[in-house]
C-alpha cells in the first residue's frame, strides 16, 4: 500500500495532477504464481505527451525499486505503472501501445477502471469500459479494500504538523480537514479571544504592544496546557514562531527587543513541529478570502499590511528554523471544496517525508 501512495505522490512532483482515484483492489497474480497484488486506477490531468508520461512512469518505478528487464516475463514487483488510455488516442510504437493491448482481458484493470470511467469508450474495440467489464473473459476475483488511497500516511514521519501562512490563507480550514480525515487532535489558536484585537485594527500604533503581549502570553500558556495531555499526533493551525513576525511588524524596535528576549527564553522549552506546512497565496487571493469569511474587524486590513506580513514570513522561513518547512501555493486551488486538491496537498506532504 505504501508503494501505491509513494507512486501517486511522485507523479505529482511532475506536471501531473490526480483527478480521480478508484478503490484499492486485492487481486490474484496474473500470468504467474505469486502472492496477491494491490491494484488501483487513477485519472490524470497532465501537459505531458504520451511518450514523456511513459518516461515519468518508468523513472518512478526505478525510484521505487522496480527495473524492467526485456523479455523477463511476469514477476512480482514493487510497483507497476501502466498507461491504459491517453484521451482517445491510438498509439503503437516499439515501447508504447495505447490503449493498453491487454486491459480488456484483465479484471484487475477493468474493475477499478470502471469505478472512475465506466462510460469511457475504447477507441479500437468501440465498447465502453462498463461493457468490457460485462464481457471480460478473466475469471479472477477482485476484492475491494476499505482503504482510502487519497489519505497517505503523512503522520508516520510527521506526527506534529503546524500550518502557517498569511491572514486569510486558510490555515484553520486545512488543519481542521486534516485532523478530521486522520482522526487526530487539532491544536488551534484562539486568536479571536484577544480582547485588544479589534482595537488594534482600528488603531494599530496605540494597541500594538497590548495585542502582541497578550498573544505571546496566551499562546505559550495554552501550548503548555495542550501538550500536558500527551497527544500522539497533532495538526496545529499555527506555529509559535509566528509571534515574531507580527511583533516585528507592529512593535517599536525597543519593544520588540524586550519581546524577543522573552520569546527566545520560553521557546526553547516548547515542543517543535516535525513539519511546518507554509501556505502561500497572492494578496488578491488573501483579500478575497478575508472578505468571504466576513470578520468585521478584518475588513479594513490594507494590502500593504498583508504584503508586510508576507515579507515577515519570508524572513522567518529563510532563517535557521529548527524544523523542516514545506511550502504549498494555494492561490489557484480550493482544498476545502475539491477533495483532490486537498489530497494533492497531502501527497506533497507525504512526498516530503521520503523523497
């Protein structure tokens, strides 16, 4: 199963996006004696031509320990990536035949394929995948597994993931989704409880010290209480290091020096994320998101302020942080409403754990 997850994650390191995924099916070995196989089908969106796509498949197979030998016959392997169809094209070269010439004879292909593309018409046989399933000569039984291939095992290597990014980028939304699907503890920042926040947005200079001091004390205190419960896996919608970004932006130099001393003293005792997932987006995207979620005290935030905060995050990311950082551009993806956009982020996180 891990090879399937790794193959999908590696595919999306190229100009390829997974658009649909079937269930995983356990199937008997086809053409030789072996233990059962796991099979699945995916629909891909790519700018690569068929030959380039095949080369990506072969490269990923090699990365996962599979080396094809000419005329070696069927054998067990770590991974096998086959190009079944490429739109409705018919391709016949020495190293690539599309549609795959034996797909209509194999239940381990037809069954998962019928899940994601039942009405797809074979351009040579002129039958839909659904019809090919009904007429399959293969007696082999395929058994669907209750396993979500869209949820790679990201928490094995990264048991504490903190999500960061500018105001309105979707930190809490993404953190909540991950915690929900993986059924792990969600660690959230109670920013709205700051009694000085609304006054700060009305008059930043007058209330900056109050708002930043409250955030610092409140975040550290609640973080201590949170980890006393000793959760095994955690998704957080903030990282304590964000304190420095907003404080540097909002406080005077003398105030920030005092603030920084207190931060440096306390941060050493805090649990560090195993991964910081940084979401980046354009100011236009951020403003749209801020308007959509409708918090009254945020509506007057200027673009220049968002740009300054983004620059602060960039300085932080370029500093010597004591944990790995993965940046994800969310400008053109709706991970809240599009499950495959959400899963693509998960696969990027998983890819960072092994590649």
